[in-house]
């Protein structure tokens, strides 16, 4: 009993000392016992590319499989997984939680880094790239991606009020564009600019309102806290 209390107290002290939530790679609530420190893995990927994005991302792909070879991840910078093998027709990894999205130039395998803290901690835009490793910091080319990750954020165990997408501003064309290197750079409906030195974030909001793309301060400390990012790896490319 006392031991438990000490452990809990220590955990709180450590969590506070870190000033940053531990993040895990999985973007769904999962049923691992040690959700905060241990990633769930071995998700089932659909063997054929889905024509549409599933409407209930948290239920259809959830499994309770827990690998006996799971290793404990103690921080976001400690990566214990190597780039997974690809076997699906989309070229998306099947050993991690990537969801295939059909983009103009090819398949993109998206994932979102979940926050593991009940405190909504702002994350600077510049940290997104490292956060996503070994995957890449991703843009949101399609409406499907935006809607999918909005649902993921809204259904997350801990609050995600906003998340970053890889973006930049072209001063010549005076337009914001997607910058993950795979996405079609063109953003049809330009985001509302709250901070001209900012970057594009998705302000998640809540049902039934749609999420909003806005250019917000790169600190992540705007009127809405931006606490994570959308990540991914290229799948099979069209040529
Ligand atoms: C910026 O826009 C101009 C004019 O449309 C274009 O020629 C140029 O390639 C763009 N630069 C980037 C980095 O997208």
C-alpha cells in the first residue's frame, strides 16, 4: 500500500519534472495495461486498400493483442522500433499503426503521435519532425486525412485540441502550401492566418463542428493549444 503510494508519487514527480508528456506512437486508445509507457503493436491492417476512410477509426481497427516482445519506451526520443516491413498493396507498413490514404502522387501512410498526459501541453512546431521519427512529419493533402485525424484527436484518451501539419508559406505566390515532400503542395482553401509567422495547425473542435485549419503561433500556445503532430511515411507511389 505504502509502496504503491510512493510509486504513484514518484510517477507524478517524474511526470512534472519532464514538463512534457510521454508520447507513444499509437494514435488510438488501446487496451495495453501500461498505456503511457508501452506501445501497443501488431495492429491488423486491411489487406486491400480501403476505398473510403473508416467512419469509426477507434473501433474497427482495435485489437487487444499484446506482443510478448514489447519493449518499454521511456521517452519519445528513445525509439525501439526499426522501420517496419511492408506487405500491403498500398506499400504501407503493417507492423505499426499506419492508415493508408490515397493522395494525388501515391499512397501515404498516416499516423498520429498520441499525447500521454492529461495536461494539455503546447508543442512547438519545430519539435514535430523529431516527434515523428522514425516516420516523417506529415501534411494533410486530402479531406479524408483531415477528417480521420480529427476523429483520432477527438477520441484520444488525453486531450488533443490541436495538432500540427507540415506547411510553409510561399511569399511569391502568397499562398500557404503543404511541405511534407509527398503531398500535392497546393492547398485549395487557404487557412485563416492568426499569426503571419505561424504554421498550419488543425484546430480540432468538437462534434458536430468540422475541424479548422489555421495558421497559428509556432509555439503551440495560441488560443487553442497545439500539442502533437500528424506523421507518416510514403507508401506505394504512382508514377
Ligand atoms: C512559390 O510560388 C512561385 C509562383 O507560383 C513558384 O514559381 C515557386 O516554385 C513557389 N515556391 C515554392 C517553394 O513552392
